[in-house]
C-alpha cells in the first residue's frame, strides 16, 4: 500500500468513528485544541521561522510570505476561531421535515458529513487549524496537503491537535498532514475517489487550475479574488473613502482585498480628487482608464480589456462608468464571483446591486475585508466557493455537510 493510499484509507476509517461522537464530546476536544495552540505558541512560531527563512531564501513574493507568517496574534486568532466553532450549532443530525405523501409515508432530510475532505494549499498554515477544527465539528476526516513553503508550520499545528485527539482516544488520522510535498504524491492523492469525497484547493490560480484539471474527485473552486468597490452617484464620499482604504490597504495579500474601484461619473470629479490624496499617502499604484487617470500623478492608463487583475499588492485599477448599469457590466466582465461592494445612500440602488451582481458575497456600505468566515460568524472558513455547487461563498460547518432523505412508513408498498 502506498503512502497516499494508506493515509486516505486511514482517514476514511477514522471518519466513520467521528460520525458517532456527540456534540458535547466534539466541543470538549475542540476547546482543548484551542487552548493547546495557545500553550504551544513558542513551538509553532519556531517551526514557522524555519519556513519563513526558506521562503526568503527562495525569494517568494511578499504576499505569499505574509500569508505564511505566524505570530502571537495570528495563533490567538486561530484559537479564537476554534472557540467560535465550539459555540456554533452542530449541523450533523439536524432534521428538516419535507412532506407527508398521500399514502402516508413521511419524508424528511438529515444533515450528514461529507466523509473525507482533502485540502490542498500553499503558504497558508492557518488552514491546518481552521480545516482541522471545521471538519472535526462537522464529522469529517481531513487530509491536509500543504505546499513545501508551509510544511514545518502545518506539521507543528497538526501535532498539537493530534496530542488532544490521542488524549481522548481518537485517531490522529482524523487530521492528516501529507509529510512530503512531492508533486507525484499530489497527483496520486487526487485519484483517491474511493476514500476522499471532496477536494478544496486554496492558493493561486495556477494551483486551482492544476487541481481542477487533474482531480477525479469533485473540486470546490476559488480561482482568484478580484473584488470591486462601486461608488454610486448617491454615495457618502467619506464612507466610500474609508471603504476604499480599508479594502485596499489594510492587508493587501488576501483574496478579499479590493483590486478594482468603479466610480459613477456624476461624482467622479469630487471623489477622485479625494482618492488622489489618500492613495498617494498610502503609496498605492494606480492603473486607470483615461478619464480616471487624469486625476492621478503617474497613473498607468489601461485599455478596456486590461482590467481584472488580482494585484495582491498596493495597486488598484480604477474605472469611471456613465451609470449604474455601466458598473454592473464592468463587474460582470472583470469580477471573479468573490466579493463586490457598493457605497450608496440609495436603498433601491443597493438592493438592485445585491440582486444583480453575480458574486458569492455582495456588500452594501461595508468593507470587502468582511468577506471572511470568521467575520461572517462561521468561526473560520475552510475555503471560499466561487463556483455554484452545494456551497457559494465562505464555507463553514453547514457547507461541510450534505443532506440525505429519511423515509418513514408503516408497511406501505408501491403499487
């Protein structure tokens, strides 16, 4: 039996045991995992420093190094995320009544775990804790295949969680880390359709494409985060500036950062003059259409087909549109179904924007940075689905379950 076959088989077997645990036991284990992460900060940071040193030696991009970095604050955020998961309702076993048929059979649906979830990710060690906790609470085994950039960090986090599992007599295969980042093992992993039920890749567009094209297992896709802020003609410009700065500059290397700014022409003169000041102060590089570029020093003028880039840096694309419909058209052409924001005081325009825009999260007068599982009350997220399968948007506990039919009768037979 190969390494990959062994790991996936053990994960599938362990998941059957997890399905029998009650909510109180799962919550106790997760509570102890959160505390164990806090108590192991020094160990985790030391292992993370080894990954960071290698990343710098290999000249990895700043955005990737930012995602890779762990510190006291980020480890505390992982622990708090697990504690929020503890506080959430357990979806497993939830019943939904459907109907009673004329012949008397009663039909309902019950939420059940997916089985085994495989996470494939790059420089994101926090995924180890988030995915481990979410899958555990939702009754799933999880296989974690991180990139070589985060291997030591991921193994350190998993080892802390394993100690808690062993303390409770549970198999460590419930949270399995592939110990070798070899690409050949990844290819083999994506063929384990008898034991793995879902693959969720988190990383760059190249990784998502590779997994989608090579997996024989269903894949939740999230190609990139090209998020826009549309400033409507009835926007409060102070609010809009704050949304722009928070969305673009608070943390640039994440998928919910703003990459595009769309401005209604009626307020373009006043608003873009404000933007020129604040974006220059923040050191943001501006790319824009000819109308918008005139307001900025050293702006790069974009052709109509050059929008839609995911910069993951202090850089943004700006477009002036003639009307509301123009904004919708621009976002439809260049958005990535991730997160879109409108700034407006017009409730009718806000509601129409939320109905019309095709994105997994659509916000009115709120920062794109809230498009995150922890910020939306999920505790943590295992990924963001931008393809419309059973989940769309940040995926929490419920997204890691499905429903099966329950049929109850009194001896009815079909005639």
